[in-house]
């Protein structure tokens, strides 16, 4: 990208949070694979160009430290998605709802990110209906902890991440989830909803995937109709884009391909605010 090339960063309201976030977010996955100073520089460069939302689902100390150091002098300018249930056990990522592991993992995140708060406390990675029913839909010690953090102001808003459109729809309707981090991935979109993420990475050679899965397509149609109704409700003189910022870029910033915020986070995979899952 030429240093003289202008780049427009647009902002939009993120779901039910009221936060104005950049349409392009920074996904933090794989930061730990690069030299620390390089990764810190990329995040700072993104911030200078107007990106203001970053996802940290990663439980490893290096990734969290990189993000914390990168945003330390501009903490109030960044919206951080921090995940509750993403833990680091014996050097490995483990997803869990067990508070024995959830609490220290979140406290570690809070310390490494800095500021004493997390903007978006994410209910981490709910794909299975059983998981939703057992820990989210009917309450649980895990959900009580999420609500406690919200009451104390330690997390400012409650979000949820999923790859399953059925879970996403239930989250959008539940009343307390304010934004959803959802997969946006051409390969995933051709496959039916599933509770087993690993199944999304196999079987393509045995089927003819001619287009988007009907269930996922229906969800997108609901979104389009929702946006159309919203637009029709706005007076003609106000139908324009808000919060546009014109920037000059020196080189391309690396937004992570793993978790992308969008509003109802991730690229190739997640951030969606509730306005991206309409019809609710």
C-alpha cells in the first residue's frame, strides 16, 4: 500500500453496547509467533490509523502481554474483547466453564491488559446446545461470575463468541448478550450449523458446495431486511455514513485473521455486533 494512498476507517455502533467501533478490528491470534516488538508495533500502527477494537481470546501470557504493552499509553482509546473461559493449563489452551480455572485466567487477563477493566467480557466459544443450556440459558456459577463482573464494572459489556448460527440467534434473543463474535468464513458458510467445530475442516472433497448453506443464508436475509427497515425509518436528510475518518497509511497493518470484531468480532472467523444478526 502506497504511503500516499488514502484509507477510510468507518465506525458503527457495536450491537447493544452503544460503543462506536471501527468496522475493521484487530484479531490478536498468532501474535505470539512473531517477535514481541514487531507485534507491539503492528497494534500501535493499527491504532494510529483509527482501528479501536481488538480481540484477545488467547490465554497464553505472551499474546496478552503484547496487547497490554501495545495499548498501555492509549488504553482508553481501545475496546478490548476479553474471553471468560479461555484458559492456559500446562502450556495448552483449554476451554472450560469451571471457575477453578476461569477466575484465575480472567484475573491474569485483567492484569496483563491493564486499566483494571475489560470493555467486552466475552462468554467464550459456545457452539453446543448442551453447553448453552447447561451454562447460559438457565444460569450457572459461570454465568453468575459473568454477571458479578458486570455489576462491579470490571467488564463493561457482555458478549459471546460462537461459530454456530443457532446459538448466535439464541444469544441475540436472550436479553443480556450485547454483542456477538461470530464466524464469517466462506468455507464455513457453505456448511450447515454444527456443534463440532473440527468437522468444519474436513469433508469438502466429498461434496459439491455450490453456495451458502440455506440456514446461514436465511440469517443473512433477515439481517438485510432488518437493515432495510432501519434505513426506511431514518429521515432522508440523515441517510449518510457517520464517523468516517480519512487516513494516510504508511504500510498495511496486520489485523489478525482469527478473531475479527464486526458488530450483531474476528476475520475468517469472528466479531459481530447484534446488528449483524437481525430479525430479533
